[in-house]
């Protein structure tokens, strides 16, 4: 994989304009909500084409040679848009562990973007995406450790699917665990899923990690999960991703 010469940090202007990539893209935002208190906990930044095309159209252009530059560009674009929209909640940014060469150097672009656009560092969450197999678990552990030492929150995305499983959870601890939508689908009518989700929620509570239920689409799913005490949610029941803006949120009634 080709990396930046001497880990050279890309400028915000390069990342924003796509010059370093050879293609350009933008972001949509989807809220992660605290349903019990009816507040928005964070917005996740999601890559989109310049015309709002889905992420798959963007990732067609990403390869081993530009993975690092794409990862850096995502951070800059997410921070710039969040600042422009006046985001007061936390901002959740996906990062690709195999694109992070040395965390203490790769984080510089994020720090520079936050300073340039006057976005508070304490509002940033880094989500570990499970789209690719982790090549070096100890390296990932060091990334999470370094980000935590810098004051960033960390999250493990899509837990229970792909490469984000119990082994990864055993190797390191993140502040947030996001349960994959396939575990959530029809959980209110599926005893096996109920058992698995209940067990994972108990483990996360023991670890001190907050749980986010991803992909919640129905009132039935929400009511069951809320009954377990899960407060943080993301999914179409609450809001779909909105291109370059912050969407309105639907607030279902918290069960008594």
C-alpha cells in the first residue's frame, strides 16, 4: 500500500478539493439519538457522491493506493461540514484501521481540520469500521489507545457482523459498541436474537461501554431494546441520512 512520503500530512485544502484523490465526494449525516432523554447524542458522517449518490459509488474509486488519502479526506470533509452546519453534538467519523500508519502522525490532519474550522476536539468520535479485516490487532489496539489518550471517544462499528466480533472486543475496549443491524432486525420476535443482544448488552455494561442499536426500523424493535435499557439508537425509525444537512428526528415514546 502506498502511503504519504515520510507520513506527510495532507492539507485541508487538498482533502476538501479532492486533488490528492483524483475524485471528489461529500457527506450525509445520520443522528445517533438518546431516546430516553430525546436528545441527539451524535451525528455519523457518511460518504456520499457530490450529487448525494450512495457510499458504494464513492468506494468504487477507493483502492490500496489512495486508501490513506481517502481516510484523511473523510475526516476533513466531515469536520468542515459539521462546523458549517453549527453541529453542537458529537460528530462520529469512520476510520479505516489499515489506512492508519502511525496514529500520532495520522491524527495531525484531524487536529489541523478541527483548528481550521473551529470544531471542538472533544466532540469527535472515531468509529472503527469492520469493512476490512484487521491486518494487525496490536496495531489497532495502539490506535485506539492513542486516540483515547488524545481525548477522543472511540466506537466499534457493526458489532456482530463481518470482522467485528468477540475476539476484537476481547483485544481492546472502546467507549461505544454499535450493534449491527442484522442482530437488531426483528429482534422483538426472534428469541435467538433477543438472547444474543441481551448477552452483548450485559457484557458491554460490565465493560463500561455504551451500546448503540443500529438499523432500528420498527416500533417493535425499539420497544424491546428499550426494555433492555439501551438508550442510544440509529436507524430509519428515527431519521434517514440527510445529504449535507442535519435531518429532523422522529421521537418514539420511551416505554414506562
